[in-house]
């Protein structure tokens, strides 16, 4: 998982040299051999999910649902997060201090999908 941003203004977004540099960096990274990290989906955290960024050395994250979007989750969306992750999901990671109703829905659904979960 990674996040790549080409600046933060329209001037930077329209810079073809910077855009080419970013695109080449991404493509070169994709050519590197992959190690088999455990694949996880994440629940909680802020917009950039800093807790999950800290865990990137140990887990390859597929989909992440940040805390502000947890009210939109239902069993169907959790299933989609798992099913639409390219590799088999090994683990669900819940940020600590989720509301009980969110944590309960997530853990119940992950159990139905035979996926373990941890709090981080």
C-alpha cells in the first residue's frame, strides 16, 4: 500500500516533469520483487490512517475504512473489502477504541469469513 501525491496545488498538478518523475518512481517500485507479507484490511484511524502506516512493514494492507466512515459499514461492505483485495486477506486490524457497535459488526463479519482479527 502506498499513497502518492503530486503536490498540493494546481500548479504542481500540471507540472509534466514532476508527474513523469512520480509515475516512473511508482513503476520502478512495482518492478521490485515482492515478499509475501500478511495481507490485512483495516478499520479505524484518521484520514491518512497513521496507525496502519506504522504497520506497513509487517502487513500489506488492502482496503481501509477510516473511523469517519465506519457508520457506512455493513456486512456487505466488509465482505467487499475482503473479496476485492487482490490477494487473500489474512487478517482484519481494528484500531483500538472503536465504538462497540462498529467493533462487534466488524469482528462478527470477519469470523463469518474465517478471518482472524487483532486490535492495534
